[in-house]
């Protein structure tokens, strides 16, 4: 009758330990299905508008083309965020006016 040794030599034991460590370290980590989106501040939106980060050419849901001719003068005081901005609607002459950024639609009424 043959006796089977159940002890592992040092190399096999080290390999087994290393394998166990790798299995624990390599586990799949779950991420949220919908990652949390940071809401930018109004100041950040203003800065990104002024830098042109949103682009210059837009199309409305109705298909009208809006081109930004001038982003406006950044107003850091009371009043609209930008004055003397200019847009072109469907290739028309530029339309000048003020631009106000608000994080919620309720804030629009506060400007009067």
C-alpha cells in the first residue's frame, strides 16, 4: 500500500499562498450604474460660456440654427450675467441682448 503525502513542499505552499492573494486582490469591484453627476456652480457655467466651451453653433428642437456672434461682456455685478451678447438666428442679422445663467428655473423670476 502506498502512502500519499498531503504536505506541500515550500515552493508549492508559496504558490498556493500567492494564488490566494491574487484571487482576493483581483475581485471585481462594483460601480454605481448611474454615477453621481456633479452640478456645476453658476460661476463655472458663466466661465465655460465665456470661454466658448459649449460651442458657437446650435440647432433648436424645431430645427432653427443659432450661431453665437459675441458671447457678451461678463458682468460681475448685479444684473444679467452677460450684456451685449449677439446671436444670429437662421443666418439673420445679429440680435443683441443680455444672457442670464440660472441653475434652476425658479431663480429666473427673482431677476424681475
